[in-house]
C-alpha cells in the first residue's frame, strides 16, 4: 500500500515526534541516578579464609546461670556477636545486629560452664581483678543485699565457694573470664570489652590482608615492567624498534 503525497507531511511529523521522544528517553535514562555503592562496612568486611585464619580467637570461660536474666542476656549477646554473620562473604543487613559497632563476626571461643567457679578458679579470678583494679575482697563476687540476709559471710575462698554452691543467688552472675588476656566481667558489667578485644584482633588481620594484597600487586607491576623492558630491548636489538 503506497502512501499518498497529501499524507506525507503528517507521516514525517510523526517520525520527528517519535525521534524526539526517543532522544528524551535516552537522556532521561543517562541522567538517572546510579545505584548506591556498598557501604564501607560492607566492602571492608568481606571475610576470606586467610583473614579468618589470621584472626586470633578471644577465648572465654563463661560461668553461666540459666535462671539469671543478666547471665542469659550476656551469653546471648556474645554468641550473637560470634555467630550472627557467617565467617566468609559480605555482611547482610548489619542493622539487624544490635552490636553493629563491632561489625561481626567476631572470633570468640566461648566455653560455657553452668556452675559457679571452683575455689581454685575463684583464686585465679581474684588475682586477675587485683592485678588490674587494685586490692579486691571476696565481697567483690557477691550481692550485698543477698549476703546481708545470710548468717555467715565468706572469710576465705573455700568458704566463698561453699556458700555460692549452696546459695547460687549470692554470686554476681555471670562470671566471664579471658584467662589469657587477664580480663574479667562480674554481673554482666563491661562484658563488651571482650567484643572490643576480638574486634581489634580482626581489624589487625584485615590490615595484614590489605598489606599482603598491596605487596602482591606491587610485585605483579614490577614483573610486568621488567617484561616490558626486556621486550623493548629485544626489539631494539632486532632493529624493529
């Protein structure tokens, strides 16, 4: 079917209109905002087996009382900081972790003991507390209000261990110990120090991995430059340069 000359101007106008719309559409598409880049946190926390292997674990002994709310919440927090994100791969939805500032996962090795410390363990803990905080007494481990209701008060470590064994509520649960780092938390106080310690170790492993990759890239660039120079010398000798 042929197009009559009388209708040709209308057809040309329609083509111009279509061309104009096409150009506008392309312009609009080009000016559309780019999708946001992953946050620095998402980019920096791409764990690799090498980084994970280089991260030294923070080893904790957690003396736990399942009937004590503070003990339950502190254990849950430490386990979430350790387990919330998989060790390898980018973080997903970090806002779901209420310890986002530590940017899990953290390499925490937690040994849970659902019992109070023994006499020997109390002695070691007391030495750690005394070394770090100055002179400490046996009453550091107990709740004053609960202790006041008892007829006997601990005068030595074996007596403290016996009292706690008979009356668990006297102890300031939980008791969390980093034996190697010589850090201790009683009654849920400042247990986040263990997260900070683990986060520092992971940061050091990340920086070590970054430095390793920089050295590898520098060696690669050096090798490429050496190969290019050798090729240039070869061409010069052959007279093709």
